[in-house]
């Protein structure tokens, strides 16, 4: 299987956060993006799980899932850094409580994985778009908009893969 034409992130740099002031509201938004039920941390863990499942019969697909997980790790690191810049502590929690792995998708069927991933990436794009609307800091808005571009690539990748799933062995 040749997946070399699939792109998982742009080469454009991520904007630096400037003029960050302590803001509990902004910290709450950031924590939801990072550690919420469908946040970056859950995406990372899900894609690493899927990478290991896919790697058994489709090593290139396993690698692709891993590359997407690594991109999500970059996003998580950026968001955690922003949490500290806006006066918070990047503990793995939101107002709803600590991060819980029970919310992860543990499907081992590729079609189910891809359908779940499409829904999650669509949710991520919507969450970041809403976050842009809710925060005041322009550089943070720019960071969110840059992350959205990666999430759109992930969504496009998962949709293309789903269209070809009948040809895959898992």
C-alpha cells in the first residue's frame, strides 16, 4: 500500500503566543482542547492504539496513524504551553474532571476506526473554530487557526482512507 502522498501536517510554523495575560476563561478553553473528551490527548492515545493494530497487517497505515499522533502531540504541547502562559497548570483535567481513557475508541476494525476518526477530526475543527470566537488574544487565535489546518488535513486523510477501506486487509 502506498500512502506516501498522504500529508499529515503543513510545513508552516505555528504562531508564537504573545501578550498572554492570566485568564481563567482562556485556560478553561485550552484545557478542553487539550484534555476534553475529544481533545488532543485522546486523539494521540487513539491514533497510537490504531497504529499498533494497523501495523500488524498494513505497516504503512500503522506509520501514517503514528505520524498523525505525533502531529497531535505537537498540538498538545503547544496548548499545554499556552495553558501556562495564561496562568494555568497543564494538569490532565478539565472542569468535568481528570482525563479518562474510557472515552477512547478501541475498535480494531479499520472502517470503524476511520469513521470514528472522521467524527473526531470534525469535532476538533469545530472546537478550535469555536475557541477562535471565544478568546481575545490574537496570537492565540492565530495558533488555533494554524492547528485547524492540520486537523483539516487529518480529516481529508481519513476520508480518503475510508473511501479505499474495502481494498485493505484489516
